[in-house]
């Protein structure tokens, strides 16, 4: 997938409005009341020590990136997204919360991260893969940037009535929502080990390790 095709959905006004909502308390409220408390499960699963090198592939406006940054001491998070509007919102929010020194914000594609191989302790990607025609290349890219023993955690919309309605807004070539089994299979096909997945409300989440 080219940068042009991916960013076409999150530029201009849609990127600005979407970026605001995706980082807002409204999103958090909708998760808790309707979709499922994914953030609580996600933060528990990544189990940060505070010194990790983290990459957030498809970070958007930073809903998860900033939550991770708040828990880093000597660690640092590389935030990658193709939407200029999303990255601008993330940058402003990081400065406002005095977290900018913990973030490395880069414009880029989730399938071709500008990150050296074997340099990350943790790789995450949240709510991104349903937009891709094939999520396996994105999963392989996360495997590439991780050190041996590094961990990956991926979340996306589950294959539920609500998950299908939300993802139906994307182009026909998009993958759409995932079952737990499919998300697990993608990570295994990419080369990850110790893959485990579960459903959280209308979300799915999976974690794995690079051997």
C-alpha cells in the first residue's frame, strides 16, 4: 500500500476532526460504555518497566502513544503515522503534557517503518490493520524492528455487528474487522512466537514474542 492511498482517508478536515476525536475523552467514554475497555487491557498487557524502546505503528493522534509515554522514564517511543494532521495533533498534545522529550514523531507507512532492524523492545499497533488490504506485511515489519525477545501487542475492531458497521466506512480493499483467530494467525504467519489473543468487548487484542 502506498503512502498516498493510505493517507487519503485521513487528510484535510477528516484528519483534523478524526484526530481530535481519536485522542479525546469522547473516545475513551465510548470505549468504556459501548465498545469495551480496551485501553485497560492493553496497558496491562504491555506491562511497561519504563526503560523500553517502543514503536507505535499507525499512532494517529496519540491516544495510546501518550499513555505509553507517561509510563516511560529512560525509555522512548517512536510514533509513526502517514497523516500530517494526526501527527500535528499528537505533537501539540505531547508538548502540552510535557512529554515531547519522550517521543520521536515520524511520518511513515506501517509497512515500511523508518526504524532500524532489531532496535525495539516493544511494538504496538492499534486500530490500524482493518484499513489495510493485507495485514501480514505490517506484522512482518513489526517483527523486523524488534530485538530478539521483544514483544508485540496489536489491537483492532472485532468481527462483531458494531465492528463491521464501523469498518464498513473504509474502501472496499480494506481488510475489515478481525476474529481473534484471524489476528492470531496473522502474527503467526509473520513469524511471531507465543501468540495469544482474546476478545475485549467489540475489540480483539493479541500479543506475541520475537524469538
